[in-house]
């Protein structure tokens, strides 16, 4: 039903993906912006923009997190850059603020992480590790070369979410907890602390609905089993050494050839990787995707992941729980 296992010519790949990228830029992006304006109104968008600028400025006032040298340190991983560095800082700070363990952010440059942002990150987290884009790309050339993994490498260039897989895990070993930047912690994240101390299985959080972007029958046929429902990669703990990159390339290529590219493709690939595996799943009542307005104002959960309509509450109210500015 699915697949011709022989790889397509690179010319066909380039043609289809370049056309899709062009269509996205000249049609879908402007169309999405216009629809957002119509749905939310220009005044609300202006308020959100101003609130975002306030949040970025407030990052400069976050206090330094000093590590306790007598305690073990656990790494938490982020992909970030110019658009998201301040959100990364608030996420990591809020987690450190609500734990009693040492956390070291390991920051992967998405290609836009300027030195002024690095300086702020290292001011807040003196032990933070910055992985520069040059180092990432050198490792990819060795461990994920474009001539063997053309679809993953192209997606990485034109679909930045894919870098949370390729840039952080390729050529690496061991368990890694990768967090999205647009999240905040409000209480002790016992589930994640326990996982960091003793990772045995992959972990993820629960979405509001299943959002993979591809048909169930295609994904299930590729994975050769049923898929987990409502998997959200805002929290994503994986063992780098257990990722089958040849299989991931095949899946990526087949999804694109049969149903095109999609914003949720990274989430789809993770769901396929974790299908039929024992996993640690964050309790949805404590780790909330898209919190409502009341929950953002008076948080009762451990963590909020601010997606879709909750992004406005994030910029207007969420981060202010961690600053007196």
C-alpha cells in the first residue's frame, strides 16, 4: 500500500521540496497572518507584541542560578536562537527555581544565537553549555551526511523543528531531555526529576489532541504498529544512541512523497519512533498543554506548555510570575 523502497532521484526531491517551500512562503505564511489578524484583531496582536518585548527585556533581570558543587548536575537540552533565547531562559530558570537539583542547560544554536544572547544565558546559568552552529554542522557532515540522509538534511534547513532531532541527537550518545522553550514550571517537577535521575524509557507529555499532520494509516503502516495518541514533544526524552537514522530517513521521505511536508512532522516522527515502546508519560493534569486563562493567572499545575491561543496569556501574564519587574 505504501512504499516503493527504492529512493527517488534527488532532482525529484529538490523539485518537490523547493516548490513546497516557495508555496509556504508566498501563500501559507501571508494567508495565516491575515487569518490570525481577522480572528484575533489588530489590537490584541499589538498587545501581544508589546508583551513579548517586555518579556525579552525582563530576561536581563533574572537572577543568576548558582550550582551547588556538592550535588550532581543534570543536563536539560534546548534548541534556541534569536527568536526564542529569552523564552529558553525563562523555561530553564523556572525549572531550576522549582527543583532542588543542579540543572545545566545545554543550548544548541539554531544558527541565529548571537553572542549578546549567549552572554545573557551564561549570566543566568554560569554552568550552561553552548553548542555553536559550526560544531553542529561539522558533526552532521560526519554522522548524518546529506548524500545518505537528503530528506532529513533538507527538512533541517527548511523546517527548524527537525533540528531538535538531528542537531541534538545525531552522532551523540546517552539519554537527553529536550524541552521546548515556550514552557514554564510552577511547582516541583517530580516526574521529570525522577526521569533525569534514572532514565529507563523515553518520555513525553500529553497534547490536547492528536496532532501529527499525517494520516493514521500511513504512519501506522510505516511504524508497523499502532501509534501513541496525543503525544506532544514539548517534553521529549530520548536515548540518542537508540535512534535508527536510516529508518528515520525512510519514514521522512515516504511521508513527504505520499502526503507532503507538514508543521507537525517532527512530532509525527517521534510518535512513530516510540510506537509500541514502553514510555514514561507526564501526567496531563500536572503538565498542561494549552492552559486556559484562569490557569495561567493562578497556576495550579506543575508545568504549562503555551501553544495556540494560550500563547497570548503566556506573553501577557505567564512569565510575570518569575519577576518583580
